[in-house]
C-alpha cells in the first residue's frame, strides 16, 4: 500500500518542500498494520483533471510551469483538502486512489482492487467528498432538478462508493466547498433511506450486523449503481463478499458471472438464485444473473437457515421427516463444468408439450415473512431454464413434490465476446403460447 506523507505534501503546497522530498511512501506488513491513515472516497472526474501516480512521484522535481498546471486541477485540490483535514485529525498518512496506485502495472492494480475493501475498513477516517452539493446537510428527498443521478448526489450512484460507505467505521461527509456535513454514524437512518442498506450495517459494519445480509440483499444495494468500466460492477463487490479473483479487463459482463461463481464456492446462500423473483414475464437460459440490476427486487430478501424447517406447508408432514437426513445435501451446492449441482425441493406445477414446470423452493424469504421464495424452472429433456410469468393451466394433473438433485446451467446463450443486444432465449412454452395467439 502506498500512502501520501501528509506533512510533506502540505509543505510542498506551501512552497517549503525540498526538491528530493518524498510524497509517496510504501507500507507493507507490520509497518502497514501500525500506520494510522485517512482515506478519500470520491467520484473521479475527467482523467485530465485528476493527479496520477507518476505525476505525484515527480511533483517536487517538476519545473514551475508543470507544477502550476497540476495545482490548477480539481483533483489536486481534493488531495490538498484531504491532507489538510487529515492534519487536523492528527493523521500523518493519506490514501487517494488516483495517485497511490500505479495503474500501468496490471499486477498492482489487481492487488489494489482485491485489497481495497480492507484498506477502507482499516482506515482511521474516511472523507467522502460530495462534489455536487452546496448545502451543509445530506438531501433528505431526491431532487431531479439538482442531481442527474436518480435525484441523488453522484457519489451515491457509483459502484465503488458502496464498499467505501460500508467498510470504514468512520465516514465523514464534505460538500463541494469542503465544509463538513455529517458522519455515517450520525446520519445512518438518512443514508439507509438513500442506499437501502440496513441501519445496522451502516452503524456496525457487515461483520457485526445481525442477521447477516443475504447475498441477494448485498447485490440489491448495487443494483442502481454504475461504473465506467463494465467489469467494475463486479470487481467493486469483491470485498463485500470476501472473495478474491484476478482482474481481466475486456471480459465484459463475464466478470459478474465469475463473481457469482466465486461467491457460490464459499457461501451456501440460495438467495443468489432469487434475482428477478417478482418478474412477471420472460425467461433465461442461465440461473445466475447477468448484472446486479437483476437483484433490484431483492433488498428485503433474507436468508433462511438451510434446513427442512421451512418446508412445512410445501411438503406433506410425513415427507418432511424423510428429508431430515438430506439436510447436509441441502446446505451444499457445487460448480461443475455443466452447471451448478444442487439439491432442491421441487413442486411440480404442470406441463405443456415437451416442457415440465416446477417451483423450486429456495432457503430465503422476504424479511418479516415466513413463506420461502420460489422460482419457476422449465425442464425439457435434460435441460432446464428459468421461467418468469404465469404457469400453464393443465387439467387433471397430479401436483407432486420431491426433493432431488438438479443441474442449473449458469451460462446464458449470449456470446460474451460480442457487444450488442442481448439475445434472449424463448422457452418452448412461450413459443407455443405465442403461436396459439
């Protein structure tokens, strides 16, 4: 981790630094563990307006004209104001992503992205700079006349700032004039309204919140956030799930698929399949979402302990006792080259032509409720797909329930190497339904 020497930078800004002054210092291992530092959370502006690693490294050695050009940048003012605030807070070190990461090195960038949640969590103070607010308080209501991003300040619309809000214990908000507005602790209820993140998570952090948020809930917090690079919609969520994976810029939406597969490998939370559970039409050939926005309807979806206790009402009482021995299977699902192998309680709903329809009962429910969330599977031959919408009405069909292993495909039929409109699979039933109209 590379940190800005606050005192050295302020001396440079005051014109008192010597030409060989070192503004950036490397910290690793025990040295980093002992370092008390502040950290900046902000929205990047145009690339030319920020101060980058090589410029910060050579700032004290530049000629006067080059220095003055950098001083006029808005990115320089952010660093300077952050250093001033860190000095007031008696912190000697500051981390700013624009100039503390050497983006020319893919290895360093990958390390930084995989470590960023921890870096924010370990900071002594986080300064959230809201560049588009003039007032001294957070806006309580959305205002589309002032803010272009869902009626909220841009900081609340960015993918990276989600973890930057949750990870640090102390987050302090500043307006565009660097006037203090409030803190995360003091405005937890207002921030919860804006972000849909539970107050307990904001006040105590992910590790200490109870109940621990489900995978679907965390995805829902990111549903309306955006990033400049498509891959960063996934990479910005790594720390929130405690997973690590290499950065492969150019992979597009495949990054979000990789993220979900990594989550499945370490977390037995079936809410990851609950995305789009309120949708009323359509189909999908894969059981994993293409994008965090597909979890928009999951902010209240909580995990149920994966035991047989939530199956009452779906299975006859005599069948429940027979499932108890399968609880270990119910808590385990694995990724294979053909799909996700998982045991699920399935309720047969009917058939239409070559397709059979099942309600898969997931170990998750809406907060405050007791009924598990179900998703509809369409099975034709050995292949199954996700189905949204009304089920076909079939007369004289015996409704049965069963608990069995299924293989859920996770790849869609979208060519991930080609950018353009997403091709959507139309289910057998949907084709026949439209043909009959």
